[in-house]
C-alpha cells in the first residue's frame, strides 16, 4: 500500500489515502485545512510573500562581523558564534544529555516572549528575551490568521540539511491541554513529518517553504508527533518560528471553544 498516495493530485503535500485524513481549500485563508483523527492543521504555502520572507532571513542573520548570506555557519564553533553580535536575534547553542553524554542540539535556538513566560523542553530552560519590532510584526500577522494571541516564540535555526529535529510532540504542561501552535518558516524548504502515536506508519509529509505558515491545533499534540529529518542535499539555512501560548488556558481546559476554534470552524462550515 502506498502510504503517501493522495486523494487529490494537486495538494502541495502528501496526504494518506484514508477517509479520516482530508484537506479542504479555504479561499479566504489561501490555504488548506487538513483534518486528521484528533487534530487539525492549517497549511498556507505562501503566507508571507517573497519580499517579506527575504527580509526576514536578512533580519535573523544581521551581525557585526560576517556576511550572513555567504557565511558557512555550520563551520562556526559555539565559542565563535558566542562572539558574534547578532543585531536582532540572540542565537545560542543549547545542549542536551543523551545516553549519559552532553550533546549539542543539531540547530541553534532563541526564545522570545512576554515577561516570565519561561518554557522548559528536553531539560532545557528557556528564559524569554524581550520582543523586538521584527518578531512583533510577524506575530501580529500570524495572530490575525490564527485568531489567537501568542505570548512567546521559539526560534530554530537549521544551518544546513544536517541540522534536524527528532520525533516529539509539543505537549509540555506550560502549553496547556490542547495548544494552538503556529509555525512560520523562512529560507530553505524542509520536510515536516507528522505521524500517529499509536500507528507510526500513518504519516503526513508537509513541505515547509520560504514563507509557509502551518498552524496545529486541537488534540494533535496528544495523538501525533512531528519531526524535521536531515536532508543532505540542503546546503542553506532554514529558520522556523513556533509561536505559542505559555500559561494560558486553551481549548480543552474548560470544555468550551476557544477563539481559535470558532475562528477556524467558521470557515469550515461556511
């Protein structure tokens, strides 16, 4: 059986050929509402135009030493990077303990948000940097689409195709029971895989491109995992921003529909 055979041939992503995995085009959103068992995703391939997306990459790389467009970032050590003063984003190398060894994460990260919106994942405690104008601009554009207000964002810098993200779910307690998470992407296209916890063969492959927005919602984080695998042919940088709501009751905590539920459902049933 071909797990990635699609119900239609013109989707910009691979959807399993199952009746409970569907995609519906939303004209006013300019994207697809993907419905799967226990969750939904909104996929907008070109949410940010090329001009804004190009400027965003420049904004993330601006620094006082090297040309961000031509630098071979993967060759820079953590010590060297710490001596580069990035103008807009405070990039850092995080470490995790794996099999008794301390290992560098295969990507650089940064955490921004409202005061006291601390976040912990994989044993890494993230203390928020204060918002800046560039991140607030992106945040406000995404909030208008998602119908929710985000109070924090995790930035991941994949310096080339060797940088990656292992299988995991964004199910930390700080995010609430059924979190709404908006993922904005800039730079190189990378594959984003989603798989079912109780049936890992059930997968969805989504290409996250320069300017793509993906919003995950509902019970998705409890029943599905996601990953960004290595891609040896990718030579350039990809930046991913996942906007979140830390310490805020979300849909499922009260049993009532959140603003984001009502916002998206209004398009599904219109």
